[in-house]
């Protein structure tokens, strides 16, 4: 009986932590959703990395890229410097809420800071919304998710986390190899 109780207690505790899991990265200082990392790329100058980042952004986002007539892009353009690249990125995905698929548009700030032999990417300010009459109308992702019961949070976080990880991996591959990484399911 004691053995059963000893085994059952950790299982219950583990179940509790898994059921409250959080996929999306949270900045410990601000509490906001944010993905960032510094990546080494040997043998590349700051200018080469900057050009590669801009080229990758154009190739990766293509037509999904939000055009510069939005007020948000204008604000981001003012942050540009010779060692950083800032843009507004958009990702569309479906969220299965109960039995209905809901199409959502995720917008986030994409920033790359470059130095010789390394770059830092920052994916921040995640929000859900639409472009309406030339400007972005969106709410913070954290606020959007918290409007729903907790049991639906992971269903919306999974595709977002998968996309953010895919963006980081694809960017790193492009910076090293000069070409986009092919999807595993792209046969």
C-alpha cells in the first residue's frame, strides 16, 4: 500500500505540472512573450550578416510580409541602424477551438542585430489581429490567450511556438548556407 501511495503521489504532481505547461517563451524581466538568441556564424562580417538577414526575410515571408504603408512599420523603420534590421512579420495559422477551426493572423516584431561572426535575433511583441485600412489593429497575444479557458491555451500556443522555432532554425540555416532550409514534408 505504501508503494502504491509513493508512486501515485509523483504521478499526480507530474500531471498537474504537465496540464499547466506553457510552450511560448516568456521574458523573465517583462513577462511578455519573446524569443531571442545569439548565434555564431564564423567567417562572416557584420555587413554580410546584415544583408543575409534582409535577404532571408524577403525570401521567407514573401507575400505574407506586411507592406510598409502600415503605421507600425513606419515606427519600426525609424529604429533601423547599420547594425540592426527591424520588420513586422505576419504568420497565419488555424486554431482548433472546440470543434471549429479559426483562422488567426499573428503579427510580431522581427529584429536582427549583427556583429562580426554573430547575430542576435529577437521575435517579440506577439499580437493577434488584422490589417484594417492600412494599419494594424491587434491585441497583445497574452491578452488574447487569457480570454479563453485555460484548457484551450496549449492549442493556441502549439502552432505559435512551432512557427517561432521554425523561424529561428530557418534563419540560422540561411545565415550559414545562403539558402532556405527545406521542410521535412516537402517531398
